[in-house]
C-alpha cells in the first residue's frame, strides 16, 4: 500500500507544469467537400440549379420561351404529374416505391364518372366516394407492405396490373364525353376551370398543385409525423427502437399516396374534359412521377429529400419538353436528355450521401 501511494505521489509530481490543453483535431475541408456537405443539407439545391440553368439556356435559344403564355403552359402540363409526384414523394421517403399511382388515378377518375352517370349520384358525392376509394387502394398497398413484409416494388407492380384491369372491366372501356360531363356533372371538371390574369390562361389545377406542395413541405419538415416518415426511410429499425410505429406510418403513407392519386384523377377529368379509362396516365403516370422525384433530388434509398425538390424536378421535365419543342428539336431528344438527367441525379445522390457516411 505504501509503495503504491509513493508511486502515485511520484507520478503526480511528474505532471507538474504539464500542459492541460485537451487535444483537438481539425479537418481542413476542401471547397468540393464543403459543396458536398451543403448539398447534403439542402436536397432541393441541385434540381433548383438545373432548373435555373435550363431556363437560361432555352431563354437564349428561343425568343418565345419567356413569354407568359409559354410558362403558363408548362405549369399546366405538369399539374397532373406534380400531384402524382406528391404521392410518389412520401412513399420514396420511406425507402419504398409505388408503381400503381397512375392506375389509382385513372381508376379513381372512372369511379367518379361512373358514380355520377351510371348510378345517378350527385357529382359532389361521387367525388368524395372516388377520393375515399383511391385512399383505400393506397391503404391496401400499405397493409401488404407493412404487415406481410412484401417488397414495395412487387406489391405495387401487382396492384398496378390489378387496378388497371379492374378499371377496364368496370368501365367496359366506356368513355364519358366532355360535353356530357359539362352538362350533367360540371363539378367533375372543376380543376379544368381557369382564370386569365393579364390575358394569360392559368388552370385552377396549377394553384392546387402549388398548395399541395406547400402543405406537404410544412407537414414533412415541421410535424412529428413528417419526421417519422424520414426516420422510417433512413433506418426503420432505429426508428422502431425510438418509439416510432413504423407499420402505422407505412400504411398512412401509402393511404395518403392513394388520396393524392385520386385528386390527380379528379384533375385529369378537368384537364382533359372527358372521363376515359384508357388515359395514358395509367401506363405513364408511374414513370413520370418517379422521374420528377429522382430528378428532384429525393433519394431512392429513403430518408433524404424535399417535396419542393420534386416540384423543381417536374418543372425541369416540363421546361425541357417545351424548350426543345420551341427550338424545333426532334422530340426523341426529350427522352434522351431526361434519361441523362435521371442517371445524373442518381449519381449526384450517391455522391452526396457520402457526406453523411
């Protein structure tokens, strides 16, 4: 004991005059590393930069590009895709994917139309029924994924086929003409109405899209439910350990996606006038919405991204389509450049994700 005390005292005497400064480690970040971290903190930055660059390029190449009518047309063209993009965004943030969004949208629109014309239900009530049924279709996806642990890709690929076939069977491929809708159920065409400030026609659907994006941007960033969505996408096991009811969140997310798809179906009737089971959105809506989400900087691996970025992504697609048309380029270049943008967006996402590693 005495020997130990002597050694301790000798050790303490040896420390007299020694520096008490705690060791610090400083990492010198290169400009590229700082950009990488900034992009990681601001997911919508890349699509915003691409959008601004596209606007400048096409503005220089075409004198008609920056006319109010041209920009209004771009917004009108992305209204349906943008709303489907809202649905796809909440799903992909949970590291899932929904290949049935287009089918839910078309089937919901057909249900709304048939409820009014086949069963004589008032249009307003038909719309509510269509919105509820669309939400239910999405909820079925969520239940299969959350409780049966089936892969989202397989589940929604299957329900896409089932719902699209059900749409054709139920409607008997019957299209309800625009004139009939306008005469007997004008509420179905609500989002096809427009205002003309300064002589420029702007659809109500454009305002609806902007409102939905603004609401969801707030919900996802400022509410506990929104943080749970990000947590489930980032690490579902850690989220569960933290008390997040991951199964409930997944069901809610897919149900909300179904609701947005039903809204898109309602907008389709207003945009095209008629109620058609063969609308191209049934086949193309899935790809278009995923394109807007990916170009918008939302990670396919979940847990990172912004719905505002999705809005920018949809605008980028619209700008490219309109810009190339005004320049007189072969339409195939639109698909070529959008494909390049998708690959670029995924590559940038992988690079940005390294900042968090």
